[in-house]
């Protein structure tokens, strides 16, 4: 290996200092991690602008904290590690409050009701319970609670005809339209969006899966930020802002039964 000259070392040191200074966070900005490929919660619109329910929520939360918001686009399979290494302050990106996540992070109370649902093609009435997925071609997004649900169903002895994991939630819906899938396991908030947008190709199966309310996810130990965000969320629920956002994105009130959801998750 070649030795570095003193000049080279000096250049590297200066570059490192400049880079680290440029990466310094603005204390007046709330940095929010999002996987912006998850409509209608967070996604890029046709103008390549990140929009969605969680985007509106994060923007309003920051505004009420007298801060700006900066959305940090992060792939789902790396989003929790990025939070742990302080790439952003919190995740507002459809984070289900699952039993394995609750001890690992600080969470606000759930801000929207959610569950795992099964999406099928119109006319398919064959899936009334999870065991009816036996012999079906099933798809879901990798490293999500839908992935967890699929594995738990299979652990009970239900054998899918095929089991396909996707990097982005939009992909299984495209495959179902193309006839390559019989069923999709997905968050209710996302499944209902696709059904509303394209009822000719998607419908909700009768089978009901796990209840998984969604909360703001914060690095373990940062209880100060958790308390600040919770105060804002409580105010937004009380003044009707949360319901307005829910009606805008889902045409349904998924936020007003938070107390019931909280008891169920505990």
C-alpha cells in the first residue's frame, strides 16, 4: 500500500471537516425518515414531490413545534438502523407498533388505526380466513409486518402455492393486475387506497388479520422528543385536524378510536 503524503493527509482532513460540518443538523428543523414508496401514506406524485397522509402529518407536527420539516427518503430495510445512527429524529412512515418494536424504540400513542388485510381480485370469495391462503400465490413487501404475518400463517402449516417478497409495496399490486398473484397481504391503510383507486382490479377479502396501530417511532431514550410530539398529536386529535387528514386521504375516519386501539395493542 502506498503511504499518504503530508499534503494528502491535510487535504483529507480538511475535506472530512467540511463534510461533517455540512452534515450538521439544524436545531430548528425536524428531520423525519420516510420510505416514500408507500401510497397513500408517503409516496412521490407525478411531479416527483413526496406527498401523503404521513407527509401532511409530519409537516403539521413540525409547524406546531415551531420547526421546519425535512423528509429524509430511506429504503424500508434500512430505516430503523438509520434512526439508531441519528440520520433523522424520528420515523413518520406507517410504523406499526408491533410487539417486537415496542421495546426497541420510543413510540407515541397510535395516531391511526391499522391492521393487516388481504387484497384479492374482484369475484374471488374464496378467502374468508387466513388458512384459505393455502394453495394461493401470495405477495407482500419484504421486512414489514405483512412479511411477518405471511410467515406466521405458514408456520401454522398453511402452504402457499408461492410466496413472493417485494422491495416496494406498489409491486405486488402490479403483479396482481398482471395475473401473477392471487392474494396480497398488506397494511389496511394501503390496501384500502388501492381498492378505492382501482376497484375493477382489487377488493378486500373477508379474512381479517392482525390489528396493528401506527405510531411515530423515535430513537430509544429520546423521551423528550416523544413527549413533545405526543402533545402536538393530542392537540391535532382534539381540534379535528387528524380527522380532516384521515378523510382527505382515506375518505374514512381512522383516527378517532385511538383509545380503543391503544388498549388492544397493550
